[in-house]
C-alpha cells in the first residue's frame, strides 16, 4: 500500500496540479474523498470540489509548479512535504489584485489511501507566508514594480475596468500596433480594447510567462473569448475561441508609455471561419 499511496500522491502533484490534467482526478481520488483542511468557502463533495482547489490556484498563478521534497509512507497513509513556486499573474488571490510577484511557499499533508484511491487529507499550504510575499512593499521603479504594473494592465483589461488605466498608463501612450483608424494615446487604446470585448464576450488574457529587464516587460500568454459580436466583417459564431499573444511594454516613471503586441490573428480568424482551415477550400 505504501508504494501505491506515494504513486497516487505523485500523480496528483505532477499531473493534476503542475500540468492541469484534471481528467485524472477520478483515477486518483475517491468520490467520497474528505478534505479535513479545505479552505473556507471551498466547495465540498465530489470530483468537482477536488478540482476546484487546483483550478483556483492556477487561476491566480498560471505557472504554478510544485516540487515534492519528501514523502513518508506507512500502511495506508503517506505524509508529504512540498514547495510551490509561482508568479501572481492571473486573478486576485485572498483579496489581493494580481501583483506580478514571484512567490515560494511550503505545504505539508497527510493522505490516506483505500482501494486504490485517496480518501482523506489533513494539512494545508502556508498561506500566511504566501500572503506576506504578495503584500510586501514594492520599490517604485523596480523590476517588481514594472511587473506589477503590466500584470494589472492585463487584469483590468480582462475585467473591463479600463478607467483604471488612468492610474498607470501615460496619456500619450504610443501603440506600435494600433488598429486601422485607432485614435492616438490612452483613449485610442481604450477604444481598441472595447472593440475586442464587444466582439468576444468573457474575453480573458492569461499570462503564462513574464520577463522584465531595464524599462521593458514582455508577457506571453493565451486569450479566450466567445465570439458573440461581429468582428472584421465576420458575423458572430458563438464559438469559444482560443489564440495566443505576446505583449511588450516600455515603462517610465511608473507609467506604461509604449506597447507592442503580436496576436495570432491568423489562427483566430480561422476559428471564426474568416479564413479556411488547412485542407478546406
């Protein structure tokens, strides 16, 4: 049983958490699994409740990755110690808006296995240490400050709160990939985002990596939205569309002053039917 308990826990960490393979949850956990240390407000019961916690972490920390430091097993129990590392690039976490900060935290737990499935758990991550790192003071003008500004730029784009741009985007912002006819400056930038959100409801850009040096920050990620409005002459298809994008920003004196963007428009236009898929005429 000891080796089986270790195998199941390793699959939970490496497959479910690190690689978002949520379809494996029924192969790892019992449907009547009991989490004695579930976070306040977490759903309870069934595989959806098990899935909710790694989904919540990945929503806030898209690049989350755990390393198993130790596993100790005896009988049908396995005790674990892991270290998590991630960047706060996604959604708010514990009431904290995305910071762009990198964090490291530990977690220890006890898992019991019966009939080839994990059936209960005690233990939790060191959320206090994680929160301290996300709320630590940031020096203005530092690389962490630049990461924070760009992360919040993307977050407020996602939630449609474009008026928050006034706080950290220069009024004379230069958009090096402006849309045809786009007005200059900050107001033109807002209009461009409004055009996209009017065509794709629930539009969400998820950073998967963020790199900062000197006055430049570059993010790589994926975009998802449902095509519910006309876009470049294409009527709405109601399809959920996924495409990729890379953004580069220049910052000066706590403001985003310039931006470049490279979107996979070709792939997106194929998905909405404006361009034939390979093999189609």
